[in-house]
């Protein structure tokens, strides 16, 4: 990839002006914009004119750049980081944008992009400044993965929700739409125009290591309804691009596509009945973007290629059969599931051949860019094929409003992010999701006023947060974290602490048949303490824990979920959630212990 030797903003601006005449008045990126599906004919026509004129003025290099979504390490656009240099040969995000001219940039908390909402907005503006100065001067689509629940990139003071499966337990389309609208509006205020959500996978495999509570449910109809509601919340209410994922359906896997290549063994008819409907619902709701999955589905393509690289799946099913003409984005190309069979150069080209539009996170960006350039030069990929994808991307940018002004007002970020009305709504929505699965001998609720309470098990921050909430309700609560794999010494320490307390709350997280958490819960259950068990991720934990008296499912260890948990434990509220999945016997999976829709209350 070569740096541009000259700037072409003037040529592009001239071409657009000639095509459109007077430029239409556009709102800033922080103002909700109509999605392509809901845009009026005049607006769509102007978008087409913009995309056509811009495309005509672009060089091949600039077009190829628009296909890529990159990232950089660090909290600012100008700040240098040696990890950037190692990956890109450029030290800062601004330099990466100048060199590669990408169409999008994605933000990660784990890669140092997030400290607080004002910083995120400042970073987003800095990225847009760099894009304006690079190549054709086309604004970026800044994106992130704010699914909520266990996949949350931007934490407090942003408004937090407990995630999809919790919303499934609430069962309310209105609440799912409201949660998406709030999340989307806050992202847009920070300069993020595209959210890689909602997850539209139907999680029918309790052992799924990568989806789980990221899915709304194991029930296809419920997933479909809440997926559509979320799309409308993001796009129609908040004015942010939604991305339904992971097509053609990642819900029945026992392998994590980050580390391996899962195979879905559904028949064609099973796929149509189980996995397809939520994506059809998303399309019917006007979703702007759909993300692919790095999974093999022999019923759809028997080549052994992952869906991301399969023309039969991406073009044959998603484009032709379902009629989706929005933007198709790959899941991360740095993931093992898509890299096992081909090198990084070949993966980028094959994904475009399959029919995708955006290439997310190539493992070696320079190799991927060069491969696409070489494929066009050799005739393997036509420039017309590149133009098809760039045209879709430009349309989406225009309809989103970023082509008018992608910047946000940093001074106004906190007027939207984490505002009181959003926090109240999140609390109300979360309170409707906490699920009481088991309550033998009516061991719940329990008054903690004046009692000593131990919170142990999963999570240092999680335990401290719950202990603080119980203390606010009159308890003398302390936290002792033992993690997901407690040692014998940690189990003994927890037992000793429990014996010195009136009430013990043990938090579990993904208890498997071999998990040491089983020994912890059993040892605590053998003491005289009043034991309360809460699963703060997958509700399936209860089928591994033996004859415990009670079990509460929160589906999340986010702060709002823990507040609601404290309310349920103490009887401040009655549990309202119902299971959005079947929970089967660990010994005999044909036996359903707690069916879909089960939920106790008082």
C-alpha cells in the first residue's frame, strides 16, 4: 500500500456538487438519521447521486481502502504506540489512516481506546480529522461491539444493560427496543456510528463457548422478535447503524471461532427453521448491515469453507435468497476460524469473491491490502466488483449522515451518555429480567438487615459490587473472590468465612462438569450458613450444582444485573424473569429440568 501522493478532496467535492446541485442540509452525526429502509425516495436518490459521484472520483487505491475496517492501539488519534508500528509500520491511528485510507475504524477497550465517554468522543473526532486529510477525504464509519452484558466495550458512566439473554428473560420487545435506542444514542453522542449488534444467533447448544448469553434465547421466535425490535431501536430511534450477527447462525457450536473452526451440522430444513428466521426478521426491520460467521455449514456449502468465504452462503443465501442488499461485513479476519485453511492474503480476496463488502480486522493489513490490489491487477477481482461494495458503503455513510459532518460536540457528550432518564430506564428493564429458577423451602427472599453477609465465588469486582448493594440494604457485607477455578485452599477459606456469617451468597460463572466451582458450592452448602446461589452468566449452571435450595439467574455480571440481584435476594422486588432457554439434566440431556418460560416469584 502506497501513501497518496496528492489529495483528492477537491475533485470529489466538485463531482458531488455537480451531481447534487446545492448540498442538502444535514444534521451532525449525533442527530438520528433515517436508515436506508425507512428513508424517503428523495433522500435515497440523493444518497445514490452522492455514492455515484464520489465513486467516480476515487482512485482504485481509495476504493480498496473503503473495504477495510482497522483499529489502532491507544486513546488518541495522534498518540504513538509501538504495537501499531509492529502491525502497520505506522505509529499512530492518524498515520495508519493516512497510509491505508480505511473505510472504517473499530474501537476496543482492551486495546486502549476507551477510558471515558469524553475521551471516546475526542478520539472519534481525531480519527475523522485524519480521514479528512487522507486520500479522498471520506469520513470513517467508527464502530464498536457494544452488545451489552458480557460484551461491553464502554462501561460506566455509559448506561449499561445486562445483555441479550437477560432481555430474552424479560421477553419484552418494547424493552429490547428501548435498550437498543439508549445504547445507540449514547454511542452516537460519542462519535460511534455503527454498533456490531444485535446478536441474532439462536443459542440451542448449552455448551456454546462463544455465544451463550449473547443470544436472546434458544427459541427462534423470541430471538426473531427481539432482534427486529433491537434493530428498530438502534436505527429508527437512535439513528445508528445496526449489524445483525453472525450469519448464517452461530448458536449451535461447541467450538469458539476465535480459536477454531466450528461446524454446524443442521440440515437445510433445520437451518431454515432455527437459524434463518432472526436474520430474515432483521432484514424485514431494515437492518443496514449483517456480519458473517467463521463457521462451516455443510448443508449450505459442502466445500468445507467457512461461511465468510463461501459464495454459496454469502451471495447465494444472504444476497439472492434473502434479498439483502445492505452492507455485509466479515467477523474479525484475525480470528483462527477463518485463517485455518488459507493464508491472510487469500482470505481477504476469497471474502470479497464470496460477496462481502467490509473486511474487518485483517491479521496482516498490509498483506491483505496488497492481495486485493494484486487480485484486481490480475483480473481475479474486477474493479466493478470492488465498486459494488464501495457503493453500498458510501450509501450507508450518506444515509447515516457522516458524509455531512462526522464530528460530535465533545462538550455535550455527557448530556446524553449516562443521563438520569437512561439509567432509570436501564434499572427498570433489568429488574424485569432476574429469574428465580429454584426456591426450595422458600429460602428466598431473606432479610439482611443487621446480618453479616459473605459474597464469594466468581469475580472480584462482581463480588464487591454485590456486597456494596447488600450493605446499602442494611447488611454488614464482605466479599471474598475465589474465581472460576478455586483451589482447595480458597474453598476452605470461603467455608471458614461462611461459618462466621449469617448469610452467604455464592456467585457462579459457567459451571462445567469438571469445574471446581461445584466443589465450592457443595462445601458451602454443607455449612450452617443461609446459602444463596446465583449464576451471573449462563443459567445452565444450575444443572451442575446438585440439590441446592435456591438458584437465581442474572445472565450477566454487569452492575445493573447485580443491583437487581440484591433487590431480589432481599425481597425489595419480586423476580419477574422467565427462562429464555430449556435447562436440561447434565446426566441425561433428554430430560428437561426447567423448561423455557419457567420462573418462580413470590
